[in-house]
C-alpha cells in the first residue's frame, strides 16, 4: 500500500528556484522549503534575493541565495556548482525566472522581442541543459513556468506568448528525450493565468497604456470576468510546482498543468 503522505515529502531533496526573490518564485521557494527540501534561490537581483533567502531561514529545509543571470551559460555552470557546494546535490530545478513586455505586433521592437525570448526561453533551455548534466539518482524533476499565454492568445503580448509557447513545447521535447535516454528526470510545465503579483498588475496596466482598456479598473473587471474563479494567488502556483517536484507525480512527464481558475476551460 502506498504511503501517500510521504510521496509529497521533499525531505532530503535539493532544489534550485530561478527568479526566486519575489512573486511566484518566492512562493515556490517557500513551499519547497516548508516541505523540507533544501532550496537555492537564484536571481539577478541580489539584495532582494538575499533577503528572500534570509526570510525563509528556519521554515523547513536549508535556504541559500546565489546571484544568477539565467541568460548566461557560465552563470548556469556556477549556479550548478553552488548547488553542489551548498547542498551536495541537485534534484529539482524550477525554471521560474521570466519577464513580460507589452506591445502591439506592429510596434514591437526587435530588441524587446529578443530580450523576452532570451530570458524566458534561452534561460529555460540552459537550465534544462545543465540540470540534465548534473542531476543524478534517477529521480530528478524539472518544472518550467510557462503560462496560459503558451496555450492561447491575447492582444498586445506577442513576445510573451511566443516565449511561453516555446517553453511549453521545449518541456515536452525534454521530457520525451529524458525518458528515451533513461535519465530518470521528469520535465513538466505549469501554466498560470493572471495571478496577483506585480507582473499581474503590470499586465492590466499595459492594456490601459496601449489604449485597449479605459482604465485599470476596467481592465481588471474585463479579465477577472473571464477567470471563472477569479484571479489566482501565488500559493496556487506554488502548490502545483510542489506536486510536480514530488514523488506523487513520479509518472507525470511532459505534462502541462494549467492553474487558471477555469480561464482556458471556456
């Protein structure tokens, strides 16, 4: 008989959460730590990152911070080395670091499009690449933060949609390859809709700036109406990630877990 409670326990596991200084990333680091994983928070913003790690001290597993530009391959090598030095291993990677930019297609600058792709897509690719090189033990888990934007379209966010669609497809390719090679590393993606964070608020503000809504309140009302259960919270996403990282999801590979209050079900 399965011991269901122990399947969700991350004790003895080590995890890296990119972009973990705030928002969804911080909530994920908090959840994994409370489930007794040792967590390395990485972020390009060093002071918020250190503060995030310090604030989780004593919550469960050990927590540390490492500065990290996810677009830099050397930085990924150093982050993996930091995992080994801090915790002696690498079991879970959460590719959370990402940005969003708002622009109509006809006005989007190539530089802005490429920056979104570099952080959201190249950053996730490098994470998968280097995690697969160093994860051992036959029970690794990679969770990529995509979005409902990787499944459907909305106006004024073409670069973001393109990046999250790429993360979605890349997740499936990595999952199938890992299984074919017998690496024992599961790769899955999580797809939130609008969550109450600074990025979520900026998404609504951008609709006003681009003339697609009369006010932020109008934009909020418009988008909340298409979320049958209302907007989500960071904890909703963190719980989904924690499940995919755990042995409770040991036969879940290449899946896209949508966390959107019913948005895409309509």
